[in-house]
């Protein structure tokens, strides 16, 4: 095997958002990169595939949202975004509620009309539950929205999603969801929101224009060969794997996606429907065409099943409990003293990052990298 030492300035492991932003920015600064990915496509988890004129979100519903104008302008410089606003509905044993928790939800559940009435109802339920300083997801949820919403819209969904009782989960997971005392079904509070017209893959294609990409290559299967390919590595895979699991394995939640084409134009009337009861095995059904207001004759739906993760499966969600956070710190201490490896993205930093946060983190990393190195 011919080792082409120092052929590239960067070897980038992972053609997801972090790796692609980094490669793009490095190219702008005259640096060369080789991007490798073990999957058969670019884009990582934001990958969309065009099937029968419908852009299918292969790894679950992806809605871009941010408060940061710079990041919004950045993504819009690659593609145009539509005006999609995420307004999922919850299906609890056939009862339909609006999400996130807002006056529409409270009205349907309790018949209350004014914000004052809703607040009173929640305060009473919180008081009856005896919660003062919430210590876990269950207590946090009850203190935010009361026991009725917790039982119907949170408990079942959360326990399916995470495979453990809500009392054993950190409270910050539920703080991601807005609670609003207005009649507003927008799932996000951010100023900017939308879906790239033509799908997310287009953004990644643009970012990687003119950059060498090798697909279906697992870094760990030819580690020595690839390490010789560049001066520096940008690593966006699993940090524990990078260190040969020497302190033990970090845990994740995985997902299985089950897609189906239906010869009807409209299956569920919304892009995302959450199934919040404990018994339905999937957490949500996505109907992809609604992300782009499609009027195709057929439709494609995907059921999303949460599952335990074991080696070989896709690691989707880091589990940021105490045990895993401590373990991550040990790996991070090793990573912090690496001179020629940059760790970035959801897996290498073991963080629950949304797309805008990954892009911001990559741009910050780029700034740091090129401050003394232009
Ligand atoms: P990834 O996309 O995971 O990319 C890492 C890449 O590295 C992968 O392509 C992987 O194959 C490759 N790789 C790993 N190890 C190796 C190896 N050993 N060798 C070669 N290649 C390797 N964000 C939002 O903003 N809005 C949403 O609505 C939203 N919904 C989501 C829904 C789901 C179900 C999930 C799982 C995530 C969602 N996200 C959402 C988050 C979003 O997917 C991430 O922020 C983003 O994809 C992270 O990019 P990344 O580059 O860090 O990681
Ligand atoms: N959640 C819930 N019911 C819902 C939607 C979300 O209880 O109908 C909780 C659940 O614990 C989930 C968390 O809120 O893990 C964050 O939801 P989000 O939609 O942000 O999850 P993601 O899209 O990242 O999977």
C-alpha cells in the first residue's frame, strides 16, 4: 500500500455536518482535506434521499431552527429554505393534542380559556404532587405542566424514547420543549426556522464541492493508513472508540426507522405525529412530503422505533446521565492534550447537539484552528 504522507492538510473522519463545515472552511483558506465516511452517503444524520420526488429524512425528522442570524445566513448561503414551521401533534390513545405545550393543549385537556386559568390548573397539580425543587425529568415535567400532561404526553413517550424511568433521567431533556401560555403551536422559540428546499443533502453537496470524499471507509479498519494521510485529523466519530474503549463504553440510544410508501396523497395531515402512550412501540410517524408542502399523488411515511444501543448499531443519542458524563470526562481529558486531532460533533463530544449548534461549534473550531495557522 502506497502511503501518501502529508498529501492532505486534514483527514476528516465523518461527512456529517461538523466534518463538512470544517472541510468547506478549510478549503476556503487554501487547505486540502480528505473526508472519509463509513456510510454509503454524505451528510451523516441530516441526509435526505429523494424517493419518488419526495425528500425522505432517512435519519428522522430534521427541522432547522436557530436564533443566531450568522448561522441562518450561513446555511442560506448554500441553499434556499422554505417557511416550514414545526407544529407536531400528539396522539395519546386516539386523543389529539397540540405540541409544544400551549394554550391549545391546555384548552383541549381542561377546557380552560385564559392563560390565568391554565396557570392556576398547573400550579394546583404541582402543589398536589408536592414538588418544590425538581430533581429529575419527571419532577421537572410536573412542575412545568402538571400531572395530567405529564401522564398523557410526556411519561410514555419519554420512557419509550430513553428506555428508562423518567425519574432516572436528567431534567434538562424536558427543558428543551417550550411551555407557552399563548395559542401558538410552533415547536421552537427560535427566530429562524425552515427546511432546505430540495433536502439537506443539497447543503452538504455544496459544502463538499471540490473536496475529496471516500465513502464506505471505516477509519478504524485502516487507521494507520489514514493517519498517515494528513498532518491533522478532524474526528467526528465516537470518542471512546477513538481511544479503543480503554475506560469502558459510552452508552447511547439507538433508533430504527421503518418507511412505507402509500398510494394516497395524505396519510396523517401533518409532518410529525408523536405517539405518546407507552404501548405503541414507535414514538413518532413522519410524513415527509409535508416538510416541503408536497402535492405528489403518493406519500411516504416513516415510523421511528427507539431501541437500546449495542456495538454495531447507529449511536443516535448520547445518554448524558452521571455515569456516562463521568466516563466522557475521562476520554475528554485525553482528547484535550492531543496536538494533531480535533474532536467535533455529536459523537466525538458526546453532546445532544442540534444542527445549528453543530455548525456553530464547527465554525468556532475553524476560527481557533486558523487563528495561528493561515
Ligand atoms: P453525524 O451526522 O452523526 O456525522 C458523523 C459522521 O461520522 C457519520 O456520517 C458517520 O457515519 C461518520 N463516522 C463515524 N465513525 C466513523 C468511522 N469510524 N469511520 C468513518 N466515518 C465515521 N437537529 C436539529 O437541528 N433539528 C432537528 O429536528 C433534529 N432532529 C434530529 C432527529 C434525530 C432522530 C436525530 C438522531 C438527530 C436530530 N438532530 C436534529 C440533530 C442532528 O442530526 C445533528 O445535530 C447533526 O447531524 C450532527 O452532525 P455531526 O456531524 O456531529 O454528526
Ligand atoms: N417529549 C415528550 N413528549 C413529546 C415530545 C417530547 O415527552 O411528545 C420529551 C421527551 O423526553 C424527549 C424530549 O421531550 O426526549 C425532547 O424532545 P425533542 O422533540 O426535542 O426530541 P428529539 O427531537 O431531539 O428527539
